[in-house]
C-alpha cells in the first residue's frame, strides 16, 4: 500500500460518520493480555483458561460481533505496563494483579493488603458490600472497568527453610508482591525483592531471592517447585489474598453498544464461580506438586495468621490509611467485612 493510499484511507475514516467509525472499531479483535502461561480452554493455568472461556462465551452471546485475541505470557506487552495501557485505551483487556498498579494508583494496593482478607468468602463478599462498590467506582473513574472478580490465596515458596511465622523471615530475601506485603516482611526482618510473578523462577534459581509469596496457581504454573525446598500453603488459612480481576479499558468498553457491554459484564460475573472453584483446587494441588518434588510442605494455623495480621495492622494498614483520604476510606470499608 502506498503512503498516498494509506493517507487517503485514514483521512476517509477520520471524516466518516460516527456509525462507520463504530463499525470499524467493532470489527477488530478485542485484545486480552496477561502474564501467565498460555494453555487451552480445558488445560493449563486457570487464569488463562478463564480468559479463553470469557472470549468464547462473549463471542457466542454476541453472535460473533465481538471477537477476541488472547496474549499470554506478557507476549503483547510487559506485565507492569498493562494497567496503565488500559487506562489510556492502548490495551483493551487484562487479567492482572490489581496491586501491580499501586505505584500509579495507590488505592488499588488494597487488593493485596496482608491480613485484610483471610478467606475466599470474605473476599468475594466485597463485590456487593460498600468496599466493592467504592473500589469499582474508583477504577471506573481511573478509566478501568472491573469485569470479573477473582481472588487467590497465596503461599510461600522457599529455596532454603519454610517461612511460616514472622520470625522465620528474618534475614531472608523475600518477594512480597506489593508495597504493603513488603512492609510486613521488613517488620519481620526480611530484605524485600520487588518483581512480577513471572520473574520469580529466575531470581530464586540464581539465589537473588530466597523466597517468594505468590498465589497457589502461580506457585504451580511457574514451576517454582523446581527451585524450592519448602512450601507454606494457603489452603488451611492465609494472610495473603490477591485480588486479580479481569478488567477492561473504559475507553474500549464505552465504544461498544449497550447489548455488547451487557454481554461482557454478564459473562464476567458468570465466570466468578469457576475462578473460585479453580483457585481452591489449586490451593490443594500445590501441596501435592511440591511434596512430589521433595519439598517440605507446611500449612498455616489461625494463630500464625493472626501473628502476621497483628504486624499488618501497625505497619501496612497504617501506611496505606495515611496515603490519602481515599485509601483511609477504603480501608475502613474493608475492615467492616472482617
């Protein structure tokens, strides 16, 4: 295509009626990006499977008017760039840990606040509680639509000893996953390492990091049992719950007609049951995977969870609540669900 022809097409599009521009936009694939290993509808990391199930069902309900392209393994863009790209309308959709955007929007760090969510039932209860409505509105105002609520319990993989109680962390180099997690690890005497979950393996393999907190699914999908000698699971209780939703750029969402918007939101809500079941299954499966690899596997009890929660109240919660008025308000609303 010559430059003249290309300019002519772009010029015609720019001056075309709104309905024609809308039709052009709708004919393109909606791109969904995530950092997790790719699979199929029935096999692999459940977060990748969920995006594929979402795409297939929305395409079906819209009779093919909406089509999707899935980009796993940060193949479309870098992990930490996804949230900002959605806000700017440069990325259509992403399934990404919300706390990864904490540097840009401090309020979202509530999605990985140690000890604030201690069960799946409590986490999913946020959706219809005041905290969930306020968080949804906050994201909307920032240019992001919350499509599907996904919570995951986390555990700790270690290349040396098991990290169970706070005193176990002393002197270790540990990845927490958020500013708030890092604060309680520092209070426990650890040195913190900040990186996305898809970079944990290499850091542990080289010894740049001793241990990492991440979701049960990531503990499996990123094959961390290959570089670990111990695992603390989240199956019996946890102080680490990650909010990892499927989200959409508000700019992309608002370009769609109402019926297609409704299909997206309905399918997103329908898939939350699958996400909950899959996350719980991975909490059990991760123990089996690590035991098979010869790692020591330990579960948390309520007393140990409370030890971490007590540290969190005086460090992470306090720090978060002092960031700004929005953070203080969100924290109070979240505490109502305890």
